[in-house]
C-alpha cells in the first residue's frame, strides 16, 4: 500500500559530496538505475498553470500541495513515468503511472483525451490539464542514489542541475539545457516509519540543516 514518507533535504558543498559518497558507497546498495559509474541522469518535465500556482505554493511554504511531472532516466524513452507528488505537512507521497513515449508526446502537445479513461493519476492529470495545468519546464540533473531496506530508506545526491523551458524537447536526449541552481548539490533522505541510527550517522555533516530547496522552483528563474 502506498504511504506517506518522511523527506528531508540538505544543500551541501563539493567537500560534503565527496565525504558522503565515500561513506555511502562503502555501506549501502546503489540504486537500480545506476550506470557503471554509480550515477544516472534524470530528466523531468514539470507542470504548472498560467498563475504558477505550484511554484507559488512551494515558495510560500503551503503545507498541502501537489505537483505533476513526467520523468525518464538516462536516455531511455521506453520507461517513462507520470508522477504526482503530494506534500502534507512534513510528509510526502508519490503516485506513479507508466506511460509510453507516444503518450508523453501527446500530453505535451495537449492531446489528452486518452487520459480520461485510464483512471488513477492519469485521470487526475486529465482533469487538472482541462482546468489549466500545462507543461512548464524541463529539469535535468545527475543523481547518485542508495537504498537500505530497514525503514525503506532512500538517500540521493543530486548535482549538475540544468534546465530548459523548451518542453517539447523532453524526449530529446540532445536537448540543450543550461546550468541552474548555482552549482548546488542536494542531499535528500527519505524513509517510512523510522531512520536507522547508523544511517543518520552516515549522512551527518556538521553545520548542515534540512531546508526546503526545490529544483523546480530554482529552475523557474530561467523561464
């Protein structure tokens, strides 16, 4: 059963990144999407409306909010996800549906009638798009990820964050994306009921506190 999860974000520097990478590589299992170098690329297409409601809710710290995105990994267009991420207080929930490249291109082009009959998050996207939601911006970055079964822990390090307002390029591996977020490296920690003590010790960096950094919000500065 899908459940809400704890999620904490920390902005870190390159020295922190090197330290954490050494610790995590030694102690935890790498994510299934990882390439031989231990990392992988994520390309997401975020949705918002003409009033930038999702952006404003994030910037204003609204506790109950939702955002929709399309997501693919590395240069693979065979496995694409439609995701709805919900925030309720300090907890997060992600609902997903697998879609094809043709369906993704149809959604980007506004041809969405097929979504209505699908149910779940796809039907909800249909309703939201009929009410004004639209593709807004591409966010692309490199991620190293690690997992631990107890507590269903997932730790990610995101870097080389880039963006493009050219939403029709979502499926284009060669699309031009400009550097964003000033070189920020983002540590994210997610878990269910508990975070094992040794994991908390692994990721501890003196002077680093959790924050509300949003790749989408930061990338919207560029369009």
